[in-house]
C-alpha cells in the first residue's frame, strides 16, 4: 500500500491543500522526482507551509513508525527530509537535533483505495477502467487522446530514426525497410523487415528496369524459390534459375521459409502477394521517400501506393494458388494502413531529423483526414462509447490499449488519475459539476 501513497503524492490525486499534524497549512507546488533507488522517495519537491516556500526531499510510509523500522533515523541520507507523508500517524518522528519532523497524514477514502487496487490488480479485464471510463470529462478525454496520438507517431518515428542511424543516414533504404514492414500488415511485419534488410537497394536498382529480376531477387531472398519443389510452372522455374544466378553474383543467402506466417490469413493477404506489390514499388527505381516529402495533399500521398499487379501475379495469391476473383490493386483499407503506418511516420521522422516542421505537420494532417482504423483494439473502446472519428483518434486508442491497458500501466494513464481523484474528492464532499464540460476539481 505504500506504493499507493507514493502514487497519490506524485499525481496530487487527493488535492494540493492539506493540514500538517501540527495544524499548519501545506500547499503542494510540485511533488518532485520519484526515486526508485535507495534514498528518500521524492527529491526536489516544492511545497508552501503557511505561505513559506520549502524545497527538498519527501519520504512516504504506510505508518509513521516505519521511519524507525526502516532505520532512517540512523541513515544520514534521510537527515535532509523536509516532509514525512504517512497513511497512519502511529508515532511521532524527530530529527537528530530533536525537532519534530513535519508530517502529513493522507486520509484515503475507501472507495479510492478499492479503485486503486482494481487498477493495479494483476488479474483484471483488458480495460480495467471499463466501468468508469464513460464518466471521464470530455476535456480530459480529448487532451489525453491527443497526447497518445503524438506519443504513438513519435514512437514509430524513433524506430525509423534508429533504423536510419544503422543505415548511416540512407533515407531511401530506410524507406524501403519501413515500407516492407508496413506491407507485412502486422502478422508478417518482421519477416518483411528482415527481407528488406537483406537486400541493399543498390543491388535492386541495377535491375530496376526488369520486373522479373526484381521478383527473382525478392522471392528468392524470401526463401520461396526452390527448384526441387513440385511446382512445374515455367515462371516459377525461371525465377529459381534467375535467383540462383543473382544470389551468386551478390553473395546472397535466402531467409528461412519458416518465418513466414500463413495461419488465419486470407489468400489476398498471403506474403507472396504482398511481395509482388513490393516488387512493383521497386520497379523503375524507388523514389518513394522523395515523393512522400513532395506530396502536398493526402490524395497525392495515397496515390503513391496505387501499384497495379501485372503478369503472373495479376490473378494469383501464391505460386500454386490461383485467384478466381481478385483485384490487381491493394484494397482501400490497405492503402490507408500504409499511409498511417508508413507515410506519416516517415515524414514525421524526417522532420525530426532535419528540424523541418513542414513534413511533420503534413503527417499529422494526413492522420486527421484519414478514416479511423477498425480492429479489435478500437472495437474494445467503441463498446465503451469511446469512438474514433479519424485515424489520429484510432491511433491514440491503439496506443492506449497496447502501451497502457495491455501492459497494466493504468497508474500512468490520465484516465485512471482522473478517476481516482474524482472518487477521492467525491468522498471528501468537494466534487462539483458546474456544466457537462466541467473538469474534476
């Protein structure tokens, strides 16, 4: 429970104005920095006591007597503690010079304690705050979801920048790896990324005017070409021979086929077909990065993913799976997904690296204008009345689900902070609502 008191102090969930045990008024200005190593729980905290500004360390205990049980009275590190915050004041605490330690007692309402326990329970619903999320004020919802959307695109941009560093600033190869991962659409994202990393663009560009050779390089590197397989199609056998020649020329080693995932995958999403689209993206060179930076409108950005399959892959899902009814283009949903997960993060990352805010603003504008994603994560929130109006909002909900709900980080979520504060204030009789837009006090 000591962690609960640390949380309540860090978030000011019980408010900012209190009385010390000696009757003096205390106002919490800044809770300070929480310390997870040895030493006082918080450093550089700032408070006002009877109008006088104090700054220093804060120690928090379940009971005041824990000061002595933990040996703080014998540890000089704790000599500079300015405030002792406790749940139960069962013993007075004095400093070495005999002066009384300023003490604040946290009276935590039972309702707030129960909510805290439910939010930190290791065994809980996917969305622990499901029963209370509808009560969160609109302004709080909007503010946190906007922050989550930015957090998500920054997280993606950081990954891209790390990739770019590994590639020594080569933005075209970075774009290639990012696009390949995006075409994996989650399930095969990692194998596609491995495939792109194994093929330098400088090799592919030497054959940019020959789609067949590009296909031989990519399908061969993907481990999908084996002349000993009982696939007697002329196109397949020619690819095998071409890859054998190119692999020797460039000292290439194919991937293990076991990394590709087919379970619960619709035929139109088979990795073979996605690789075919990647080959079309590489045909004639690979100007995608420059084109993304030059695109002025969302329509121009979306058009960059309008590749059309031809030849063998126009009516095939794989080497041995014909497609009786299919389109030679990516679905509209797939194009939107590439815009969200490839185009926007690449533009945002490039802007961060070069200090040019224009691509970043266009990336955010793109997300605001695209329709929201529909998946199990967004539907979980939709059932609770939290709907997405655009891709910016759906990205925020996905970030919330993946990085907070799924990881049990409820105490880092502003929704939980507001809920606990509301319950605590309501129990104390200081919860008021002036209008439907009013924030919790």
